[in-house]
């Protein structure tokens, strides 16, 4: 005769309680970390008027073209004329900021030469724009 084992297999059950705990913790975490729209602080910003303020002096703009041409305030200038032009323009200005707009392929020696001329003539702050 054939014997049949009628042993019951242990069916493993997944306990859902820890999973539910983790889900609730994540829910609480995200609820607390993301600000609810409309909440915040009420701030009274000061009001002001721009009347009576003089317009700020514009920066001295130097453009260096790819071919090596130097433009000072929209006018083409020779590199040898730059020291005198810089001195004349920066002499009586309060704002001695010089903006250098250089093309990405301009020669480095030309760029440094223009920067040195501006610094020697009295330029104090430099803004290099590509």
C-alpha cells in the first residue's frame, strides 16, 4: 500500500503591521516637511520712492571682437590709444567700474593688455563678460 503523508504545510504569512507603520511614518514625514500653500509669515515691506535719487553712473564698456578690434563705448579704438582714452574717461568718474566684453576666441595677450591699461588708468572694479 501507498502511504500518503497528510502533513500540513506551513504557509508563511506576511505581517502587515510593520508595513502599515512605515507607510504612516512616511506620510507624516512628507506632511510635515512640505509647506502647505498659503501658510507663512506676514511681512510688512517698507515703501520707498525713487524720486530725488540721481541715476547711477554707467560703467565704462570695452568690447573685444574676435578679429582683435577694440571698441570703447561703441567707438573703434586702436590698442595704442587706449591708455589716454581710459585716463580721460576714468579721470572724473565716481564709478570706476570697467566692463570688458570679450569674444571667446579673442587673443589672451590682447585681453590682458586692455585689462592692464584700464587698471593703470584708474579702473577699480572689473566685470568680465563673455
